[in-house]
């Protein structure tokens, strides 16, 4: 069985939804995971935010505009009166539900319920479309099997057991559709896997059913060696290892949700990135091993804060680093990059929710310096010690950019640098020109 996930642009218009039919209508068994139509989750966020701030009229306007968009989509999507009626009724019920929140006081759980409407709509519309075209499919409600635990991590045992139970109800079916992104939490309330989370849903489903392959269909022909949003002349990479892809996704390559590689990596399930607008292209394959090109790709992540703890007395003493890291553990704040010297340790974080408390606690161990608005640049490739000169090429390329931290040797496949956020685009362009274009 394969899992095919289609992102927002791939389901973004009635034409795009229709174009998916030949891709999913195959003889082999498939689970299709859909995102919300492009722009919908952003609008739902705006609606929720305005309701939270008690700006009901603004929320109502956004709801009305979104509802009109969906009415237009329905009018272009279906041919028959029966399905036009079904589509319109579907929209009415979802938008009446969203509107019901403008009439009562607003809580965080309601926000999550609003955010879930995008994926519920896209999957229901696609299911109707297949039905109208007489392509048999089953709509599996993700809220019946996708679940996160108390720590907001996927409950993989629950997902596996409950998805299997759902699938067993339909032993003779081969085409299933479900929602990406949405899930329930440990208390049974509607929740989600964070922005871009449909990739994660696909990977978790792939692992739960031990799929032959997980395919992430998007608006670009695979994983590029640089971020096409900031750099011209990037090119597609045909093969990546799980480690390389995970590193790039975690450090900002938007094409994949940061956590989405891990479930497939654990079971060795290949992940293929494909372009919905160019479906015959092979795309990028992510698997256990990859061909060993020296430097493969560069990604960057913004909104990074560095924290430096300086203490001449304590660094050489046993347990100094443990005490420092315990502070981050207590405040559930992951540390990304670490560098140390004899008198100081610097770390980066991207979640500043508890920055004040972290700073206060760390000051017990030394002088604390915080710098905000930094970017991590992650260069991924094959950096095994024998390959000389790779680091020199990176630093030559960045000769004119001030670098605040460097992490090299933590693994065989990445070098991580920290620059000011304002220097990020320039740094990415210089690296692309010097490492790839002039090759
Ligand atoms: P979807 O809605 O299908 O999930 P996303 O917008 O989340 O699509 O991801 C695809 C986008 O990721 C591309 O359009 C591209 O702009 C961006 N992107 C960032 N880094 C990369 C990269 N290294 N390779 C390919 N695309 C990238
Ligand atoms: N619709 C969600 C979002 O926009 C999830 C996704 O598209 O992956 O973040
Ligand atoms: Mg995405």
C-alpha cells in the first residue's frame, strides 16, 4: 500500500482537484492524505485570532469571503445537480459551524476546531468528486485514529491500532481518503500537528501501515539544493538519505514538515517528493542511503535566539553543562545548535516562550547574554573526515558575512552556522553561487 499526500496548492482549485483523479485512480491500494485548499488554514487562523480578540465583525467578514470562495469552487467542481446540491450543503454545514463560534465566548479548543475545517472540507469535496466520476473511494475520518499524547507527540501505538481497525472495515476497497494535519489530543479534543503538519500525517500513516512508499505531492519538482524562495538557479536533488532530509527539514526547508521524516526513517519506508503539476517527473527519493555527493543542499531557519553563558569558574567543573541543559529541560525548550569554549557555552533556541525564566535561572551559573533575530544556516552533505576542503569552500563563500556560531563535526552530514537574520538571504545566495552554480 502507498500513501500519497497532496499539499495546499495541489488541492487549491477545482481544476487542481480534478487533476488528482488520474493520479490516485490506480489498481494498487492507496491512502490519500489531503491538506486544506491553499490559503484556507491562513484564513481560519485569522478568523480564530479575531474571535479570540473579540473582533467579531472582522471575523464574520473573513468567514463570508471564505464561504463565497468555496461556493465558487463547488460551482466549478461538479457537473450534476445532485452533486452541486451535495457540495453546497456540505459548505453550508461547515460554515454554519464556523459561524456558531461568533455567537459564544471563545476558547483555545474552539480555535482548534475552526482550524480543522480546512482539511474536513477539502477531503469531503474530493470524495464527492470521485463519487460523481464513479471512482469508488472511502473517506476515513482522521479524527477517529490520529492522536497526540499529553506531550503533544503522536501516539503511534494508538494511531496504528485505530487506523488498522478503520481499514479492516473495508477489506475489498483500495482507495482511501483522509485529512492531513488534524488529530485529537489526549483528552479527545480536536487538535493538530502544527503548520505544514499534513506531511507528518502522511508519514505517521505510512509507518502505521508499513507502507511501500510515502509520496509527498507538492508544487515543485522535488527537494532543491537551496531555498527557491530566496535563491535563484537552485536545482533538484534526485536522492537524499533520511538523515540529510531530516536535517534540512528541521533547519527550515519548507517542503517537508520538520518531524515528517522520522516515522518513515524508523521503518526504512522510502519517501518520494513529487510535483503535482508535472506528475511524470521522478522527483526526489529519500531513503536509507544516498549517493555521496560532497555538498548537497542548504536550508535556513529564522527567528533564532542565541544564549551565551559565560563562567570562568564553572565550565571545567563536573556537571556544568548538565545544570545548563537542565534549565532548558525544565522549560521544555529544545536547544538546536551548541558551541563551547573553556569559559563559555552558547546555545540557540527557536522557542522563546520561557526566555525570561531561562535567563533568570541561567544567571545562577554565570553571565548570560541573549541575542535575538538570528538565522541558522544548515549545509548538508557528506562531511566525513577524509573529504578535505569542504569547510574551506563554505567559509570562502561567506568571507564577507559575519558568522556568530559554527557547529562542525556533530554529525557526518552537516555544518551549521549562525548569522544575523538580515544577512540570511545574502548568505544563501553566496553559498549557492560558490558551492553549486560555479561547480
Ligand atoms: P504544500 O502546500 O504542498 O505542503 P509547501 O509550501 O509546504 O507545499 O512546500 C513547498 C514549498 O517549499 C515550495 O514551493 C518551495 O517554495 C518551498 N521550499 C523551501 N525550501 C525548499 C527546498 N529546499 N526544495 C524545494 N522546495 C523548497
Ligand atoms: N493546512 C495545514 C497548514 O496550512 C497543514 C498543511 O497544509 O500541511 O499548515
Ligand atoms: Mg507543506
